[in-house]
C-alpha cells in the first residue's frame, strides 16, 4: 500500500484597505479559494495570515508573522 504524504501549507491573504475585508472579493473570499486549492492538491493548511494594508507597504504585520512562523 502506498501511503499519501501530507504536505503542509500556509495561506497569506491581503487586501489594500480595511473596507475591502468585508467585500465579496475580500479576505474571506481569498482564504476560501486558497483552502479549496489546498484541498484539491492535498495540502494541510496549518495557518492563515492576513493583512489589510497596501502591497506597497514593506512593513506588513501578516507577512512578518508568516515569516516568523515559517522559521
């Protein structure tokens, strides 16, 4: 019997403003799509990180938390 290897993944979702967190294309929608992708590819999602800041901002708390988690 071949045993499936469970691969682990993290999800990072970002929107540019706090207002976008509540819209249909906001953080929840992004997370749902990422989780579906992970499920299809047989990844176990171990953590989700989010930011509601512009992508131009280099000092995003969600990115920092994700990098610390991955270390």
